[in-house]
């Protein structure tokens, strides 16, 4: 009994790590959908670029700063990755999405698909093989609990958490709290919420819509880049295809939480992380995708606009 | 010469003549080495892509929805027809058309269920539902050992020939063209323009949507069945990248245009094969092309315009392509 509880507790820790990464990516989808009602299909590939940017930056920065404590190097690289990916996201919006704002919505979605494909295939040209990220921090494993195997024969079961897991969860939570503050308490955040509430009236109130949208892409892509870096540290072998694999999952998380809702994205991310980890606990690991996508369909049947989303008001 | 071409574009006879010529060449090529093996495969692939493209155009172009799950229907058709010809009734080449129809029917059945589900939500959420559908189908095949699991289904006979492909291309274009210029087709276009207004005018929105979805998924399944009997199939082939390819073809050729779908499928398949030596650069070029196309010509090459050959006679009069006969007074 205790054995099973311990196992479940271990999986909960893993789910928290997975969920916080999903939540960070899902935020980017949700923020963009909130202001533009557009699905930014290139976001998953920006997440993937975050991991590659971390690899490249770590190769340059770490040898230069040997005297600096590793945690500061980590924070420096994290900020640089967020800045690079953030500006890239804003740049894509500027050149590819903004000219299409008056065009049919589908054109923008297709362009986003094209941008994602372009990023992925360009990365594939530069890095045809999987790359590995050097560890930025010495990873330590903390043993929280140890229980002898009841049968007496096997090795004792331990409940462990690594320093990296703590760091990932902590960074994710700090970023989410900062975002929540930005959206609820600052003028930018107020403008962002206003645009998603009524995009047609807001420009009449003197709010620079273009600048706010650029900001949204900057922040959303920056968070995606940070998620990519955390993911790369947790699973150090990275490949261009992970943009699609993980990115689409995070998109599901955003939809489950209610796309357009910031807190919904976080909730959806953690739910998806938990479902994926639990699916592997109870079924074979090959069923993971089947279960998480079926969950999405079931939730959409009962809550068509996600858990925390609200139905758009239909104007005729 | 120019005058001849101009009159041929308006006339009714060239299309049946072209189809007859196509069939003659296709059937002859089975007995005489007209095309090399590679050329045959490229031509069949173009045919399969035309079917995929025209059928997706019905939902994404004419109805204005955004489905990303077409590769899922293709996969359903491919697997069910391949199971039919390899496991249930093997070694009966005469039953190949039945297998293709069976694959299409299963895809249509699932398409019907998906259409019902899609009424729960609106707009962009169809993209999400079809995405989930695509992933579920792929994951299901991977977990069924009966169809080979992740390794794919082996030992499928190469029964897809040029005449069969041409036959199905003609059927697809004919059915979709007749559907579009029927009462239901008008309803589908009305839904694209304004669903609420269409509903208020008495268009049966649900019926029209379900019909469009079922027809589209049927032909998606047919294309998959043809593909399964030409190539080796495994679950990974029918993923989001395949769906994106079909979307690229549709939007390249032009939405709401069967002529555009044919053109898009031909150009895209040709480029894909011509750029083969470039390796990974191929996808870079194709995706850059897609972005440029959307920025400078968002409706595609033939967007919202139709080849005069596909228009019914009354449409030709309405558009002034053919002058009405002067009334005798």
C-alpha cells in the first residue's frame, strides 16, 4: 500500500515537471489567440528553437563565465533565450501575420503553418541529427523517502526529486506569476485584455493595437523559448521534430483549459502533464497519445470552450 | 490558333475528349511501355493528390471550414482497404474496386461521426477536433498488432494502376462538381459566406455540413485506398505533415475551385519530385513558397475561379462566357 502511494507520489513529481513545461508553451498559444483569435501554429517550433538556442548559447557563454556561479549562468542563458525567441516571435508576427490581418482568417492560419514548417525544415538543414544539450548545472538527486520492498527481495523503493526538477518547476511558476501580474496589474496587460474583449473598439480608445500585439507575441514566444530550454535540460537529446511532437500537445493543453484564457492554459498544462504520466502508469506507454487526445475530444464535447474558457458572444 | 483555343476553352467537347484520351493512354500504357516505372508512379501520385485536394477543397474551400484531419481519413481508407485485400479476401484482384469503396465507406462513416461532434463547437475548434481525430487514428493503428502496429502493414499487392487512378479522379471531380452546382452545393457556399444568415434563409445547415463532410471523407478514404495499394503504409506516414501537404496543395491551387485543386496537386507533386535531390532544403523551399503565396495571393492561383469546362451551361451564360442566343422577336 505504502509502496503504491510512494510510486504515485513519484509520478506526481514527474507530472509537475511535465505539466509546467506544457503550461509555459500553452500560455503562448492562449495569449495570441486571446488578442488575435488566431491559432499560431508556428509556436511549437519556436519552443523547439528555444532548446536549440540554449544549446548554442551554452556553448558560447559557459566557457566565458567559469568564475560565475552556475545558477547565474543559467539565469543569464534563460534570459538570453527568452529574448532571442521572443524577438523572433514578434518578427514573425510583423512580417508574416500583420499583412494578413485584413485577409480571411484561414490565410493567417495557413501562413502560421508555413512559418512553423519553415522553421522546422531550416533547423533540420542546420542540424540534421539529434543534438545534446550540455548540463548547465550539476544535478543532484534528493532522497525524500525510502521504503524497503515488502517482499524483501527487491531493491528498496525511494521517492526522489532532482535539483533540476525543482528548478524547472520553480522557474515555470516564477514566470507564470510574473505573467499573471503583467496581465492583471499593468497598463500593457489591461490593453491586452481589452483587445481580447473587443478588438474593434479598442483602437478607437487610442490604444496602439499593433504595439500591444507585438508585445503579446514577444512575451508568448519568450515563454515558449523558456519552455524549450527547460525541456532541453530535462531531456537533453533534442531534435527539430520535437516542435511538432511537444508543441501540438501543449496546444491541446491550451484548448482543454479554454484557449484565450491565461489561467486556463496553466490549468490545462498541468492536467495534460498529469494525464500523460498517469496514462503510462496504468496502460502501456504507446497508449499515451491515444488517451490524451481522446481526453481532449471528451472535454470538448462537454465543455466546448474548455474548462475556463467562455463562449464568444455571437453578433449578427 | 488563338481563336481555336479561345473557343475550346468555352466549348463543351474538350473535357470529355480529354478524359477519353486520358483513358486510352492509361489503358494502353498497361500493355505498351509508354511511361517508365517512375513516371507511372508520379502520375498515379498526382491522381491521388488530385482526389485528396478536391475532396478537402469541399470542406476547406467551398464550406470555409478549416479541417486538418484529411490525412486521418486517408489513413482510415488505406488501412481498411488493405486489410480487406490482404486479410479478409486475399488474392482476388477483381475485388480491388470493392476494397476501395469499402475504404472510402469506413472513412465516410467516421467522417459522419466527426461531423456530428463538430456541431458541439464552432469555428476554429473544428481544426482542433480534426487534429485530435488525426492523432487518435494514428495512435490506434500503432496499438493494433493485427494491422502491423508501428511497423505498418506488409504484403499489400500493388494493384493501383493508372486506369484505376484516372477512373477515381474522374469520379471524384464529377461527384464534387455535381454536388457543388446542386441545391446542397449552394447551401454549402451560403454557409461559408454567412452561417447565421444562411440558417435564417432556411438553409438546412446541419444537413449540408454533414453531407459535405461525408463526401469529403469518403474521397479522402478512396485516395488512401489507392495509396495503400501503391506504396508501403505505416501509421507515421499519415500524420500532421501529410495533412499539411494536402492543405498546401489546396491553398496553392486555390480555394473553391476544382480546376485549382487539379492545378495545385500537379504543381505540388511535380515540385516535390523535382526538388528531391535537394534533400532537407526541399521543405525549406516549399514552406517559403507557401508563406509567399499566402502573403501575395491569399486565395491561391485559381482562388474562387473555375475552369469553364467544369461550369454547368447555365453558369457559363450567367458569367457571360457564352453569350445567350439572341432572342428572335
